[in-house]
C-alpha cells in the first residue's frame, strides 16, 4: 500500500524569520480509511475561515476536527488514495456538493462520472469541479492518488432554478 503523504508546515520564529514548523504525516483521527471504505482519506489542512489568518504558528492542528466530506465553510485539502476493485475500491455514489473543487491527479487513473459522460484522468490532469452531480471510480488494477482542494461556494440563483429540487448535497 502507498505511504501516507508528508505535510511540511512553515511558520515564523519570534524574529519573523521563516521556519519549518513540522514535517510529518498529519494526524488522521477519523474512520475514512481501509478496504471497507475503498479509499484512504488523508486530511492535510483545513480552515473554516473564508480568508485564513496567517500567524506565526497555527492556532490548532487543522486535522483535529470532526470529519466531513466537504467543508461547512472555508476550505479543505485532502489527498485521496482510491483502491482498485480487487482491493475494495468501488464507485462512489452520484453526489453534488456546494463547493468549488480542484482535483489534481498525482498517480494512477480515476474515472470522473457525470450525468452524461465519463472522463478518464491520468497523472497531471486537473478537474475543476463546480457543484455538478458526479461520482468517482478507480477501474484500474493499481492505487490512484489525487489531491482534492475543496472550497466553500454558493450556487448562482439562475443555475439553482434549473437543478432538481429539493437540492440534495453531500456533506
């Protein structure tokens, strides 16, 4: 299995000089890991603030929070390792979120499934996911790793009027 991603966090010393605060795997105190899930969710950083504060030291460990698929507000960065089918990987449910997501493929292959089409993603591909109904699936025989940057967003009123009601969102 793939090793957990390392997170390097920078900050400032008392004189304002830039320093490395930590260089390790961030704490993962949540159940979203292993073959029963079909993927490993590596929580890297999050903030409920729309504009995150930059301070010498973080006020708290940002992964020490209640696990949610999407941020209630602010932003979230996670690395997702999606298992191949023979290791427990499975297609996610079709879902929609009230977030703007940037997905960067790092390794392997994932399939983005939309209402009317599918796109096979390879390392270096970037998806800009804009509140659309979608699912993910690893159909290959090896692990797929992608970085997901989730940003809280709002649906435009004109778009909202065209979407199925009641609008069901994944949280």
